[in-house]
């Protein structure tokens, strides 16, 4: 199949469409965007300036700067229990996003299937399609706090299944897999001989004692896992476009070869700043402050949504919350349009994240506390006025 045919199957994201509609709505509060409202900590910005002044303005290695690969390997060992050789098992990418298509393209055969728990991050299915594979949605359920279970996986695995994507903490539901969940998923992957993509970009934003368990740290799992992470969420560096991957060397080798003809390499001075940031205590202090603030906002939004009659699971991670809106009698798209037009609050219809998201909306609480309060007041007023809850 030609790439243009594949592109036809990849629709513009529903989130983009909503932003187009939202343009021109005066006094709009956007709870639609999935990025930290914080500015990158000052010392990290200073490191980038330092790199520029040092003349780090040239091409770098396709796999990323050795100093950053080494810092990433140390981080993975200390924080995630993953032992990866910085020379052959670590790669730096242009955001975590780029890692999916690069990684999938290294081994996926035409039409091979990839299991994706849904509701899912909007880039996964397009990455699978563009890499020549077939995305297979595995629904997760509110009753199970949207955590993926092996029972759900068993219903969708076939002899064409080659890989599985997991994302904990999850975008858009905020679900966090428990250690037991991760162990069971690992057994399932071994049993069906699958490669696992583990997207851990929200690993530091976990609450109520939850924590991230990296599947690659389990016995025998490194050799079949592509661990994907990045700087966008952790250090509020979305615009810097920097991610990293740990995987077995045969996958990294393929990804690096692809990168040679794609972006060539991530931005050199950005990589320097990230390497310094990983080993600077101030960065981790900033992460802790962001985590505490997200937690405060999470408590507010969760309480207010349930209070206005929208049943909402308390998320244990990331900075999203996923209320059920179908009981209002409106579809998730109608509900989002109503909120946009009458409450002047932008939220994302759950169906933008796959069929399993129908009847829900995603709210991002990566927005100032006062704005969240105002948005909740406005939403509640519209629901009352229209007698929807
Ligand atoms: C689950 C998930 N993975 C990956 C990404 C992409 O991150 P990056 O900015 O590093 O490409 C996002 C961004 O929203 C995300 O939510």
C-alpha cells in the first residue's frame, strides 16, 4: 500500500478540529490541551543558552549525543530499574512521539496487528498505520478504573498480533497500572511472543501513593520492550521536542538507521541542556513542585465534576480526568460543543481517543487553579440551566 493510501486512513485529530472551532470564542478557558502550563525551569533554559554559547550548533550523531544517552542510561537504572547500554540500547528522539513510528517501523510486517488499550493517546493508531500495521483497539472500562486487564487483551489477540502498546500513567484517562497489572501483562506478552511499547511520559505525575512500574525492569522483559519517555511533560519542555528510548540493540539499530533519513538527529544544544538537567537536583525539585500542584488541581476538578452530577473516576496519574457525560442524554461531541458555545470551556470528546471513549470527555487540568475553578463554575451553571444532571 502506498504511503498516500495510508495517510488517507489517518484523519486530522479531533482535538485539532476542536481548536479550530474554539478560535474566536471570547473569554474561552481551554481544558483541551495536553501540555503543562508551566514554563521550563530557568536553570534548564540557562543550560541551553550555555550550549549555544559553546557553539553546539552542529549536527550530532543519529542516535543522540553520547552525554545524553549516558545520562538517560543512569536515570533509567536509578529510577526505573532498567539496565540499558548507552552505546547500543538507548536512543534520543525528536519527542516521545517520533519514537513510535521509528520503533514500529523496525519490525512490523504489512498488516501485522498492534494491540492498543483504549481510550488511547491520539498518535498511536496513526503511527501503527503509517508503519504498515493494523491497530486493534482493546477497550478498557470505567468499572476497572480504565486499567488494562489481561482478560481484555485475550479477547483481541490473534495470530497476526505482533506488538502491544501500554501507557501508564494514561492519557486520556489518568489510569495507572498496578505492579500486579504490569506483571500479568508481561506474562501475556511472553506467552504470545509480543513486543511491548511502554509509554511512560507521565511517570512522575502519580498521586495517592501510586507509582510507575517499568515493564522492561521485569525479568526477561528488556529484550522485548521498547521503553519510551521524554522531557516534554517531566520538565515542561514540550516545545523543545526531545524524547528517549531504551530497547534491545536490534531495534535501536533499526531506529537509528531510520533517523538518519528522517530528522537526522534531535537539536544538539537542546540535548546538552537535557543531559545537564537530568543530573541537576533543581530539575527534580521542580518536578516535585509541579506534581504537588497537579495533585491540588486534580482534587478540585474531581470533586467539582462529581458534585455537578458527572460521574468521574479519580485518576491516579498524568494530568487528565475523564468524566462520564452520556447520562446527560448528549453524545460526547454534543456535550463538548455545548460547553464550548455556552460555558466557553473547551474540553475534548472522549471518542477522539477511540470508540471506547464514547460517552466521556477529557479534561486536562494542566491549567491554573483559578481558571479551573472558573471553568467548573461555568460548566455547572450550564448543566443546571439546561437540567442535564
Ligand atoms: C501518552 C503520550 N505519549 C507521548 C506524547 C508525546 O510526547 P512528546 O512531546 O515527547 O512527543 C504525549 C503528548 O501528549 C502523550 O500524551
